């Protein structure tokens, strides 16, 4: 139960990333959250939308793991590992805070999934 709640929370988090990156990137809220000026946000909107789409795929994978009757643990583990890797890479290449926003919550959820078995 706790693992399912954690996986659900991570899926919701990645849906929020999708919304922020695909639809709010150039809006005042998106620019404020990501610390962007208007010009940079406009120049990078297509890249952000692409990144948001990938976050949507990660969320979809986690939902698949939650509703799957077969291999649900394995599906959840795969997508959580993808999230952790993406978060570590983002922290190393873009902004260290990405580790705490993406990789660490993913790691906590992964630990809960692995120990709920």
C-alpha cells in the first residue's frame, strides 16, 4: 500500500512536470518556477515541450505499473530506475536541485517497491 502511494505520487509529480514544461514554460508561473526570463523561455519552449513529453511517458509507465495485473513490480521498478537516472543526469548536467526534486523521490519510491515484495 505504501509503495503504491509513493509510485502514485511520483506519477503525479511527473504529470506536473509535463504540464509545466509543455504548457506553462513561457507563462509567468512556469518562468518563475524554472527561473527563466521571457526571452530564454521563448527560445527553449520546443525543447521544454519535448522534455515534458518524456516526463509524461515516465508517468504513464508508472500508472501502467500500478494497474498491471502481471509484472507490476517489474514495470514500476523499470520506470523508477529511469526516473532516478534522469534525475541524476539532470543534477549533474543542468542543476543540482534536480536530484532532490526527481531522483531522490524516485529512489524512495523504488526502495518502497523493492521492500514491499
